[in-house]
């Protein structure tokens, strides 16, 4: 499991920032926690295997919510094992001890006990009260997990300091996650009162829209509002909290908190169709300064160079400028080929984006409003994320270079890398791009956003 | 078996060659018990449909809403009254069967079937009106739930009518006698059940509008 | 529903006379009492039970192959055996097949075969309805499985999981015909189960032998009765859900269409209101089976009979109040979650009572470790694991970590395989001699048991760990690096061990059958058992009992063989061979076979295909179904010349075997009741 480390979101701070001390309660918990599992297989082999690197381990809490759950379940596992071994011991023990080999003899009869009311009431009552006790603890835990803590967190956006009640809107899509940040607050009730058939398609513009990776400040309780745009998904970061379903038409509250900066893996856990297995996400908790920096980058509309910005402006003005380099050619391609679904602020987030056939398929399918620029991940800060295609591929190699092969292969034929049914609006279509087009698009994509830190890139690799 | 041997109607018909004598532990004939059990299951079927309707009652997506203006309450009340009256004629048919009055049995069976048919016809008419007023099957969750619930009930009434007519025909062919009055009773059980369900549906859909 | 075929003995002379005097039927009833006809048209509850078993085992092989395909795919990271689409189809069909086409019908096999026998009855209340249940199940099963190849291999297979959550099940997200097959197929199977439930409930309540009060019924019969009530009330709920789904998919309704404002949780509620009682529908028959097996091989009566019965009923009741524990993460409010969490925990109480009562039955007993007993002990211990892991996720907070992971997969396999299926295997070994007249070989049986139990634990034990390590359910592949490799490999190896175990079961049938030719007949009561089915010859004669039984005790048959002295000693008072019926009665009137259940059932798949593909097929299906209903109505109430070759030669001792003084008169006028019945059936057929 990923150790708890300070992650620096930007390049200036190196790996020396890593703080390698798990908090004491984890060490205590871990020994206790291993015990039941060891009993489960009754072998030391199991013990060693479990100690391995399970990135999604549910028994290694890294935040208060996950800790609440863990504290509840650990003793229960222990009790369960004791009960099981009592039953197994009794049934197997009795069977072996009282065993008769061969046929029964006529006089081979034990005492004919028909029952014993006292004993039976006793073993009705003991589980009853045992369960009642667990029930009370459960009720408290459920209340705890569903309560909200009012807190404010100062965020600076465009030089203006806002009091943000840490909150992220989480939207499930086939097969990727979108995270939307509203720093001046998002009133779920008021939004639901607008009475949209499928609210996820009507979410108001957000300060930050990212996908695949949710960035949060460590040590803060983050409220989540979880919904889905198509089918039911389930959002789950095991180290931080249990899961909650993303149900289209509904917005579900949930929360999570990371004790310390770190990289936490997640996986969609509600069957959501063809590529359910390939719908992952990560939560990256940062220290306050890194988070502030990340917010600053993400709220800047486009991360284009001045020349490229001027080039886009000329394109919009209808001047037909000729691209000076591969990046500019890529921008042209993105505007022409990707705009139906992907949004890149500063590149195609304008009214003049051409209509596209993909959009029309959605219309024909009678799925409501136009899905233009929003049906697929927002690419404005694409390069600032360390994974792509629904959190399943690493955007950077271990040495920090762009994972060009994967990205090009993805553009060449997405379905070959991640099963989809693009004809049915599920997943990215094969656009039949030429190799030149792919090279140009990759060149442009690489300029969208600031690279994550070396630490984040290193943590991206599941091991 | 220790339980009393009774025919369905509870008459003492020993010596009657046509007697239907079932020896059962409960004293209720297998056929009748099966109908009771089946109706128990039907309760859950309509329970599911009514719950679905209640969930979607207000979910009209801009289409027609379940309101007094939209529903023709007097019309539906009248057809509900017709259906309730058919329960009365059903009781009369059962009583006639028990008394062995085959002529009256035929009259009341046919009346019940006719009243039921009037109800179904009223439903069909009402549906056409609703469709013309813009409440199609696919208009909204409300419309789908409305038609599913009333439609399922309508199908049940129709099946009841077929059962009544079958019994009527067998009476015409001289097959009915006090010994199998239970047949009429079983049909009656089903028919009353369908009526009672309508009382619930009428309340939930029309009166609550 | 009528009983033309009153399965009690009649005075044949009277009957012939009456049939002659009133030629009611326009069609004769089938004649064959041997060969394939005697199976296809039978209304004998025992043959129907056996056929339920045979067809269920056929589907078990299909479901098992699907399981192997899943395990092959997941044995190593990034498995390439199945494409994602095929994988989704295969795991869906594995679940649907095992639940609806294997465990439920295997329970029905035991219910059909044993329930009338244990009650001391000649047959079920409605023998033709019983045949109808069987054939509708078979029709529905083949209909569902035909989705594997109709329109091309793996083109139109259900792919939404057995739980089939909306809106993923809508045409928008699942445009193939697969989920139509699911919706229609399960409705057909629902008809079968509903008819069967009504039939068996009436049988249980009305057809018990004299003196067989409810609280003298064997625990198996009690559990089966509870199951039939669960089916009775659960099936209409899933029927509603399936109808709504079908309306949405085929005719554009808006029950689950989010774009039109529908709420997907409607499906979840309807599904789980059915789905949770369904769990008890699967497990309670097995509880009943081992409650018969353990006393016999412990030489003690069941410990706390009334607690066993009461806890079964309690499970049945509580099963209705816990469905939302499948939805702890679906976004219910915290109050619902807490309430359903606590209600779920209390199911552990009656379940715990059962487990401890089984142990107490064995306690101090004289235990013979036959294969049947081994399987029964297997259930006690393996189900305990399933039950305890169930408790761990009844804790709603913990469930948010565990649900939809392999921990749940492990849990319900310990319940359904470790509980239900092992119990059914125990039943196979126990009742095999009663059904077929020879015992299954114990040596092969032990191999079967140990391979199956070891394979089972190898397969599903590691899934607990995988789940806790965060492996999601229903994923067609996983990447290396998440710590899933080792235990998935172990699990896949275990699956093949299970497969070997099951294969040995089939080998055992073959071997035992061959060996039996050289062995003496097993006699009526090879295990020194307790309940009434052992009081007649093996295999059970067609008429079950030569004379009516008057029951005095719970475990009546045992009390005919043994007496408990005042000092607690047990002494023999009779040998089973001397008191059991030898099956020689020749004058027992039995219901005649009928063509129509089979014909009626055969119409349903056509209606199903018609709804999905072309309404003209509905016409063919409707013609078959309606024609069968008419045939049903108008066939002879009984055909005394058919099916019972021994009918003529009983004149001399005719009356002597009639136990009760007030034998039934003939119900020749039942055709009118039948007419009504048939209409009701039509209602069921069209309404689910």
C-alpha cells in the first residue's frame, strides 16, 4: 500500500518532502486486523500474502471515516472467527468423537433427547442481545458517517479569497468519473428544485472540472455530491471511506477525508456495463500549499502560450491562420474533431464550435439536451493529471516522460484499449485519425496544464 | 382424516350421486383453498403496481397531471358503481347456485358478466379520451404507471368475465347443480377480489387526484 | 384449479360405470405407462420430481461451465479468454442459471418427490398443475438458455447481471435482445413457480394423512411450506418489475427511463423485495433436508423440533423486512439504512438457533459418517461461514466497504453453494435409494464430498480476502499490482477441483447403478429413517402407499419400529420390512396422464419469442396454449383403462386395502370446476 507521503503538486519540491511516518493508530490496528485473516486460511502463507500491496485494501484506513468503519468491523471479524471455530469444532468434534463405524446395532441408541427449552431459549437470547449490541454500535456509526461537519477552507481564485466549504460534485459517466468544484458553494436542494429529468446533464458551470483524479486538501472533511449521467456507478476510495452509488436522477451526499497527503486508489463498484472493470479513479490529498497551487492552475482558463492563444483568436475571427507548428495544428484538429464531446477552455469553449455527428447521435437517441462539450472528460488541464481514459492508463512513464505510446494508441483506436460501444454513445469513438493528426493532437494535449509532481507520477503506479 | 366431510356449500348431500365431497384437513376444498392462496399472491401483484403508481403520481414531465380537471370523476364513479353492483349480482348468483335455482343462477351470472363488460367498456372509452387529451403511454412516468395499473386491473376483470361466461355456458348445458355450487363461489371469490382491488385503485388514482 | 384427478383410491367398478354413463371427454388421455410417454405425460409427483432434478442437473452443467469460464478468465490478470461483453453475458447467465434453473428446481425436485410422501398423501392436490409447473419451468429454462445462440452465439444474451439494475437494463444502454430474454424468461419461470407454490401449499394444508397435524410434519416439509409461501408472495413482486422492464424495453414506457424523470431505485426496491425472500427460498429447503439427515445418522430425534419450525417461519417473516440491506450504498437515507441494518441483524437469531439445534442433535448421538451425513455437516459448518460474513455486512457501515466486492461473492457462495447446494447433495445421497432403489456408492461418495468441500473452500475462501483487498465484483479483468493475482489463481484452481467433485458424482451414479445389479435390493428403509416416505417400498410405487396411514407421532414411522422404554432405552418393536408397505396394492386409482400440461407449456416460449421478435409467433404460442387449455377442460376426467395395467385383476381383494371407511365418491362433475380453473390459468399465463 502506498505509504503516507507528502505530495508536492508542482515540480519545484522534490521527493525529499516525503514524510514517512504512519500514524500510531495504524500500526496498532494492523496487527489486530491481520489476525482474523490469518485465521481465515489458517496459514502463515495467507498472512504474508495479505501483507502485500493491495492498493484498494479495505482494512487499511487512511481517514477518519474509513477508520470509523474499520474500528467497527475489526472486532466483529474477530467475534465471527471465534463463533465459526466454535461451531466447526463442535460439529466436527462431535462427529469424530461419537462416530460409529459400520452399521448400527439394534441396541446402539443414545439417550433420546427431544430438546431442551432452557438451552434453546438461551441460544435464542444470546445472539439476540449480541445483535442488539452490534446494532446500537452500527446505528451510531451510520449516523456518524452521514453527518456533515460545517467547516470553511480558504481558497484563492483569481486573486480573490473565498471561504469554501470543501465540497466536490462527483459525476459518474460510462466509464469515467468527473469532479466538479464550486468554490462559492453548490446548493444541491435548490438545484434539484429546478426539476431536471436528468440533473447531471444540467449542472451549472463549475470553477474546476477535472476527471479521473479528485484532488483534495488533506485533513479536511470533503463533502461529496454524487450523481451519474447515464447508468448507476459507485464511487469508492477504500482507504478513505466506503462507497456510495452514483444514481442518475438523484444526487447522493457522501464524504471522505484523508488524514495525510497521499495517493489513494479507487474503482467503480456498481456494475455499469461493458467497461465497468476499467472505470477507476484516484484521490490525491495534498498539503495546503500544494492544494492552493493546484487550484490556482486549474482555475486559469487555458494553459496556452501567448502565440497559441493568438492563433486560436485568429481562428475564431475566421482569419484562417496557417499553423506554425505541430501544437497549433493539433489545436485545429481538436477544435474540429474533439469538440462534440470534449471541452478545452480557451480552445473550444466558445459558441462557434461546430456541430458534430457524435452530438447528433445523442439527440437521436432521445437522451435529452445536447451533450456538446461535456459528454467526455474536460481536457483543459489534461496534462496536469497522471492518468487518462477513466483512470486506467498512466499518462507519464516512471521516468516522468509522457506515455506517448499509450496516448497515441488510445487516439488511434480507443476500443482496442478499453472496451466500448461508441456507436451506442458509450465510450470514445474511433475517429480514424491519421498518424499526423495523432502526433499533432498529442503535441497539443501535452501543453494543456502543468505536469503533476514526480511524486504523484511515481505513486500512480499500482504495485 | 378426522375433519368433517362437507361439500363446498356446506349442505348435507350424502346419498346424492352428484355430491362433490372432498376430504381435506382444513375442511375447505382444494379448489377453493387454491383460489384463496392465489388471491393472496395477487394482492402483492397489485401492491407492487399501486406502489409504482404512488411513486410516479406527480412525475408528469409536463404532460397531463392526475387532477380533478383531467379525470372525469363522475364518469369513473358511475362505472365504479357498475362494477360494485356486479359484486351484488355475483352474491345473488352464488345464493341461487346454493339453492339449486339454475334459472336465477343463469340470470345473475349473465348480469354480473354484463356489468363487468360495461365497466371494461367504460375503461376503454376513458383511455381513448385520455389519449386524445395528450396522456399517451409514453408521455411520462405517471402516464405509464397509470395505464399499467388500470390496464392490469382491466385484464383481470376481462378474465373474470370469461370465467363468468364459462360458468354460464356450463349452466346452460345443464351441468350446474347444488353439488358444484362451489364453482360459482370460487368464481365469486375472484370477482369480489377484483372489485375490492378496484376500490383501492379508484381511491388512489381518482379520489386522491 | 380443479382436481379432476382426486388421487385417492376409488371403487373402480363404480367409476367405470360412471364414465360409461357420462362420456364427458372429447379426447382420450394418454395411454402409455412405459417408455418416454410415461414421462412426458405423467402427472405422478415422483416422476415430476425426478424430471425436475434431471433438468436442473442439466442446467447445473451449463451454469458450471459458465463458472469455469469466469474462473479461467480471472485466473490471471488481464485475462483474455472472454471479451468484456461475453464476460458480462456469462456472469449474468451464471447467476440466473444457478438461481432460477438449478437451486430452485432442485428444491422443487425434492418438494415434489417428498412432500406428498412425507405427508402420507397419494399425490399433490393438483397433479396436472404439477406437470404444468415442471414443463413451464423446462420451457422457461430452455427459453432463457436459447439466448446463448439465438441471433448468433453470444449476441443476445442477458448482460445486466442477475440483479439487472435499471437504467443499465434499458434499451439505451443494452440495445441487444439479451435483457428481453431475461425479462420474458423469468416471467415464464415465475408462472412455473407460482403454480407450483399454490399446488404445494394446498397439498400441505389439505392432503395430510389422518393424524398428521401441522406440528407433526417433518421439518423438511415445514421448510418447504415456508418456501412456497415465500414464493407465493415474492413472485408477484418480481413479476411487476419484469413487466415494467418489458414495457420499457419493448413498448416505450417510462418506468426506468431517467431521461423522462424515472427513478432507477424503483427497480431496486421491487427486485430486492423479491430478491431477499428469494435467498431464503434457496436456502430453506436445504435446511429442511439436513434436518432430516442429521437425526437419522445421529440416531436421535431432531433437537428442539418446535424451535426448528418456529425459526424457519421466523426467517420467512423476517425475510420480508430486510430487502434494503442490498441497497445500503444506493443512497437511501441514514434512517432507512440504520433500520434495515438492525432488522437484518436479527435474522441471525433464528438462523443461529437452527445451527445450534443441528449441533445439539448430533451432540451425544451415535454418528454414522455416511456421505449424506458428511454433506449435512458440511452445510452446518460452511453455512455458518456464510451466515457470519452476512452478519459482518449487516453492519451497514462495514457494508459500504464490502458490498459489490468479492467479499460478497464469497458470502453468498458460502450461503448458496455451502448452504443450499451441499444440502441438496446430502439429499441426493440420502433419498437416492428411495427414488431409484439402490444406494449411491459410499466410496465414490466420500471422494465426491471431499473434493467438493475442499474445492469449494479453495474457490470461495480466498474471495473473502480478495474482497477485503478491494477487488470489485463483476469486473471482467483486473490489472496486476493490486495484490489480486495469488488468490485469484487459487480460486480458479479450486473451481476445477469442484468440477472434479461434481464429475465424480455423475461417475458415482453410473458406478452405483451398475453395482446395484449385483446387490440385494435396498428395501424400504435402508437408513433406519424416521419419516413416512421410508414406510413404503423403494423405489416408491406409483401409488405411494398401499393403504392410508394414520399418523400418531411426529416421526411416526420411527415409532412403529422402535419404542422408548421408561428408562430411556430404545428397543425394537418391529422391522421396517415388516411394517412398510410393499407396494403390492393393485386397486389404487390414480390420476391419468395428460398431454395438456406439456402442450400448454410448449406454447409459452413461442409467446416469448413472439413478444421479442415477431408477434406472429405469439399467435402460434397462443394457439398452442389456448388449445391446450381447451384440451385440458374437455379431456376425460379420468381414463380407467389407461396407465394402470393391473386394473382388471383386483376384483377379489378390492376393498381390503381401503383403509378408511368413508372412501371418496367420484368427482365426475369436476369438469365444470375445471372449466373455471382453466380460465384462471389463462389469467395466470397472461398476467404472470
